[in-house]
C-alpha cells in the first residue's frame, strides 16, 4: 500500500482481500482510536483497490453516518470497505471496522473521496 502520509498517520497496514467490490485491510493505531481516526483509516484502506504501481492522490471530502456500535478499547482492527457509487472523480464508500480478535463490529459509516488521476 502506498500512502503519502507520515509514518505516524498511516493506519492501514496490510491488505487481506481485494475484489472489484470491496477490500479487507488490517489497521493499527498508535493509541485507542477516535471516530475521526476510524474515518481516516477507512479512507486509507481504499488504496488497497489500487493494484497498479501508479500513485493516485485522494482527498477525504465527507464522512456520513459514522457510528460507534460497541466500545472501542483495542488498537488493531480489521476494516471492510465497499465501493458504492462514483461520479467523475468523486467516489463514495461504505465501511465497517471489526475487532480483529473477536470479529465484533465496532464502527460503521460512509465517506466520499475525491480522487485525482
């Protein structure tokens, strides 16, 4: 995964599954994450869709319906990010984050990226 962030802000670590419709990515946080950190991590996970070596810049433009579903106490989560809709350079995604050990969903939501090609 290629991300233009500084090392402390890279939460997406490893792609487990990549299909045309969704990716499953392991994310690790330096501390117990906030909802904003979950949203940023979900946006970073979309780089897992880029199977080519070319680097594309994306900007998180909107978060929507981001919900805490359970207590957030761990620093390692598995994210599943689904492609939803795209119009021109705007792409909408849905995501859910689950505790890696228990599989329990802790956060879900949607977001929009503007992708610069």
